[in-house]
């Protein structure tokens, strides 16, 4: 039997993780704390059932409530974790391979933004010139795989 190993990390590559074993149920949380942590419409998270190893640095934490600590990269600000008395959840977008982590449940549904149900029916911006311009941007984002070293290149303002 082959052990499942998952890797991921923050946008700048300062924090990286490896998870051995199975993951729990992927979800999206509509609570106001998740909206603020992710700076988005909801928080996409998956429960960790296996062993989590921080292979490059570790998250910094903000205690968002009496029982909840939210982890993030202190270098680039990427939201990484949600620690609670029952365990650890990791942001779905931080995994190198997210292809099989489609959310299976929505939590705190009553706190959702009312328009979240219709956002994907909005018109699609499909300008080939725009996308070719995007390809010319030099990215300092860490690639979606482990690296021996990854220098911090981001602009410090």
C-alpha cells in the first residue's frame, strides 16, 4: 500500500509543508472570520488527518477567537491554517495539487454573502491580448513543487 504524501506552501515559498496520510473533507466556510482571513468570499479549507511536517519555516499565528488560531506566512501574508481544538485545517489553495480537493460541504452558510450563489454566472473576460500580457510578467511566486532553496525575491515596500 502506498502512503499518500501531499505538499504545499505559501506564495513566496518561505513556508512549506508535507502531509503524510489522508485528508479529511474539503469545505468552504462562509463565516466572517474566514472572509476576513482570506480576504475573499469564503475560506476554502481541508481537514488534515495525517501527520503535518513543516519542511521550510512554520506559519505565524493570529488568535482570532478563544479556540481558533489562524496561521499565515509572516513574509508574504498567505493564509495557511486554521487550528482548532479538534485539529488542523489547511487552506486548499496552498496545496501544490488541488485537483481533487473540491469542497464537499459549506459551513456557516447563513453568513454567506447573498450574491455568492451567482458569481460564476458573471460575464467572462476573454481578451487574448490581456492573457499574452500576463505571460510577460516576471513572477516571484514559488512553483507548485518542493525546491531545495527558494530565495525571497518579493518587493519589500
